[in-house]
């Protein structure tokens, strides 16, 4: 069953049961606490927090999400991905535990012919909070689950809160037994590779006054209205229903691996180290596609830095697989063709998406060539002296001169069996920031003579600024300036300004 069809069935199931279908919010939802939407309930937070009146009693959505805390684990496990889709159903003071359990059970175990997922009921296990006797009894009565397949887990696993004062409540997780080939018997408490979680049902019923940790909080009292918030991992259900080993091999992701294998001449499944690289490529290309589609552009801070890191990790992984060509031009269209089935905007906006991605790859190719040569020399020097790590100064030079982010240096050093003096690097970075602040303070209040700029403007007119239309231009140099005056040229190491007749560069005010 294709991922887009699983998605369609989820939405149709809840729409039949009176839920309003809410489109996915942008990954860049305005939330000061989040870089990206990282869970299906995030767009509904104002309702759960009582900040806004819910527009519906019942809602359902398939929300785009990005999480990058475990970016180094991508490709190494079966279930770590940066972009994923969270299927959810929500009740705002309408149905509660019985309804949530009934809806989930009928979809998970319902026959394929009737619109369900067709999982074998004998393969389903659930977990509940030890004190939640009501949920335990409902799973037994509504779903017919024997008590031995209803396991208890503590607050860390089976209680949900937002990490701040507000709503909270016990939750119940649904697991699928993948069989003895994947681990020992005994349910989720015994092995979470064999028993894979696919769906979490949150029973939001309490108001929390203090939250010190996931398992340490104060309950103020019951909520005025009980709510339901659930999250089903679309990719996890997809790889189970498609008979795959992991999320990288589902229909929305694996075609990128196939194309990467063709380009590199290496076979997926032949070498564990290469397999991790293939998976990194497939995951990061898809994530970058979705992030750029929602308006993120590569940069050195916050969201832009996350996107830049994803793109550069994908490009470098292709280099490590032996392919030195422009990889994104080959791989991004493959991801687009799979994701457009659920998100047509990635096709209609692909001209802009591809310009952003390809420009970043072109820039990084130059950085990577020069920086890699310097890194190799530094690594050879470290080994020749018997040391085990690059100095902070070496890491700083890579960053300051060649634009190598520290995480890339750390990855390359790890692959070479070396460490990095991160503390020394951070110290040099702090010194650089202090110098910049001192320089800015020294210049503050100085009168700037703008006469030279007025002369250029009068002679040539304003610069044609094209940043919203293109990322590269053929430009003519109108003037070269140094110290507020025109000069014929700038020598090595000199700092100056170049005035162009047209530019895609964004001028900061």
C-alpha cells in the first residue's frame, strides 16, 4: 500500500466519523519555541492551551514535521528521519478515551477492502499508564485485547505534557509485533525493535501547574473539558504495510536511493557504511525539498542553518559514495515526483525550490574542495605528531577561511578516527565575536561620507536588485572602493567594496 494511499485512508476514516479535515500547516508555523513544526498537535496548541476557542469539535490532519535533534542517527537506525508526517485525530471536549480507542482500533485492524490498514489483531500490543485502569479496561472491552497484551509503562513513556504549565494526561501507545526475526518475545517492555510503536493516543484530562521534567510535575486539577490528541507515524505504518525493513525503503524515499546507487555505481545493501550514506542522502534530500517548499533558504543561523546542514550532508555523502557530480540536480526531481502525490506544491514551486538547492550545491562544491584539502593536511599533521585530535585553531581556520561549519569538521574528524578540540574552537570564536563588537563600537557615531556613492548613482543609476527573481546574474563592475574612495583595484588581503550594475545579493540595512 503506497504511502499516499495510507494517508488518504487515514483522513477518509476520520472524515467518515465526523471529523473536519484540516490541511497540514506550514513547517514554519509562528511559534517562538520551535524552529519547525515537530508534532501533529502543534497547530492545535492554542486550543489545548485555552488561548483560542476551537473551530471544531473533531478534527483530523496529516501534518508535515521536521526534527533534527537526532540528525547524526539518520541512516543508522530503522526509524530516525528528519522529515516525517504525523497523522492525527483530535477531539476538543467531544469524545474521550472510548472514542479514541474505538476509532484507532477499527482503522488499524479493519479490512483493506473496507478502507482499513488490515493489521492482524493478534499482532497488536498496547501500553498504558499503571494508574489508568480505565484505558486498560477499554482496550480489553472495546478492542478485545487480552490483558497480557496490555502492558504498563511509567510516566516517562505513558504520560504527555508540553514541558510547561498547561494541559497533560496519560497516553496509550499502539505497537505492532514484527515477529521473532526482529527480537525477543515479551511485548514493548521487552524489545522496541520487534514491537514497533505506530500510534500514540493522548488522553488530555489534567491541568498542570508546574512541570520540572517529563515525569516530575504538579497536577493542579482536572481540565474543564477533556480532549484527545493522537499521533500516528505515517512512515512507520508505510514500511510495515510495504514489507520493508525501515523508513528509508518506502515508496516515498527509496527511489532517491536507487538513483544515488546508479550515479555512484555502488549497490545498496552491499556495505553497511555505504548504506548509511545512501539513507542520509534520501532522507536529507526529501527534507530539504519540503523545507525549501515552505520558504526556508540556506543560511548561517536558525532554520537556514538547518537546511544548509541537510543539503551539505547529502552532497558530501554522495562524494563519499564516489560521485563528484552535481548530485541535487539528479536527486531532487526524483524526490519531487514521489512527494507531489501528497503535496502538489512541490511540483508547482519546483523552479524556485531547485534554484535555491542547486545554488547551495554549487557554492558548497567550491568550499568542500578547498576545505577538504586543508582538512586532509591538518589530519596528516596531527597523525605525524602522534596526537589524537585537531586543534581548536585548525578547526577555526576551516570555519573562518573555508566556511566549514564545526559539525562538518567533527564528522570528518570522526570518520578519520580523530577528535577535535571543541573548547579551543569555541574560545577562538568568542574572541572573534568580541573583536567584531569592539570594531563596531569604535565605528559607531563616525560620520560616513556618502559622496562617492552619490557619484556612482548619478553616473550609472541604481543597482538592479534581482534577489526575488534569481540567485545568479551576469554583472558588470561599476566601481571598486576602499576607505570611502574609488580605487583601480584591491590587492590580496585588502578589504573594500565592489559596486555592481545588477546583483542577486541581499543588502542588509
